[in-house]
C-alpha cells in the first residue's frame, strides 16, 4: 500500500502542475499576480521597481496559495470521510470514479464537450480587499470558481482521496495537489519578469498540453476502473524503493 500511496501522491502533485499550465489558468497568471499584489504589470516587469516590491509579492502570493489550498484540502478531507463511510462499496466507487475520470479526460482532450464543465463559475472581484487577508480571499474564490479548468483534474484527485485508507492520506493527497499548483505560481511570482517569455512560449502549446493531460486522465481512469491501478502499485512496490509517508 505504501507504493500505491506514494504513486497517488505523485499523481496528485503532477495534477497540480497540469492545472497550472492549463489553457484558462496559465495565460492569466501575470494578471492574478498583479491583482493580488496591487502592483501594476509595468512594475512587475520592471527589474528596478520589482526588487523593491519583492517582499510584498512573496507574502501576497503565499496568502493566495494558502487560500486555494484550504479549499482543496477541505474537499479532500470530505471526499475521504465520505469514502470511509462507504468503505464496503470501495470497488463500486473505484469503478464509478474511474469512469468519471475517463469522461474528464475525454473532455480535456477535446474529444467531447461536457456542457456543465464549460459554464463559467468564476467569482469576479473588481476590487480586492486590502491586505494579505484579501489575497487569501482571492485564493478561496479562485479554488471555488474555476470549474472548467480545475474541475476535471481536481475531480480525479478527489476520486483518489475517496479511496484513501485514512483521513490523513486524503488530506495529504490534496496538499500534494495544492503544492503542484502553488509551487510554480510562487516561483513565477518571484521571477515574473524573467519567466514571462517562457510563459508565452508555453501558451503556444496549450492545445497539445490539453491533449496530453486528457490522455493521462483517460489512462488513470482505465487503470482505476479495471482494478489494474492496485496491481501496478503492487508491482512498483517490488521494483522501486518506495518509503511510506
């Protein structure tokens, strides 16, 4: 089970990374950084001004990450708790969850379109509340509202959380997801000036990223639905030196 737990944690972290580079998150990262810090885009991309404002950027970015992490971790804990109550139906939950992940993968890859995932549910904040608490609030609304992009990938990790053997493990999975999303955001906020050209290059390949993300989700869904995910983790436990967390 240790290998399976660590593999699930790796998948959760990777899912966070794919969320960060998804088509409706990555292009708006500079705007979000500017919004939560109150620093204009011109200042963000000016080396002289940005050095003076780095401390504010660090703290505002951390509070933003804390905000969306609280939502995700709460969802993970809830999914695990519900899964614990329905422990006798774990096989059925795995099959339903696997089918749902396959559906999400087909949606992200563009092979099919699920209308309710295309509806925009963002909360628009014209004026951010003052202070670091305001940045945390923006993080909360980010997590709660970006359903079209975050929903399918996040849903995959919540399925894993629902099959976790303990509440601790479910929380850890969503913590891994939050870290996968928050770490690149934090790095970008610290070096947005130098990383902006790379972000533009990545934006040119967003369609390919969506297809790859969708294929990976479909693969994970098939493994979970057929029960081969557990067999895979058992095999990995024999050939890789996984350590329990």
